């Protein structure tokens, strides 16, 4: 179930990126990178070939701080992703 929730939240993040949200190119690239890292983590879940969870969670936490004021909806989605990662033990 946590993997399904994480995938759903990742889809929500991708939907937000696909919309004409007023993001700078740098912000958009940072969110794409986070989404890609999460997808890689999901694809490798169970294979033992994953990056350290702390690194992934730290990156998402930094993004929450970065987008909290300027893009609160994106920050909420990122917080949900952090919770799903925590529920997965990452």
C-alpha cells in the first residue's frame, strides 16, 4: 500500500509540473529531478540497488522548504511524498 500511495503522489507531482504552473526553469528542473529519483527508487525497490534513503528524503525536505511560500500546493504534495517514504521505511 505505501508504494501505491507514493506512486499516486508522484503522479500528482508530475500533473502539477505538466500544468502551466508559474515555475522558473530551475525550479521545474529540480522537481523533475526529485520525481526521477523517486521513480528510480520505486523501480529498484526490493532489488537492493537503491540510493541511501536519507539522501532522497533530504532532497525532498529541501524542496519543501524551497517551495513552501511560493508554491504551497507543490509543497503539500512533497510533504505527502515524504510521509509515504517514511511509511515505507525510507
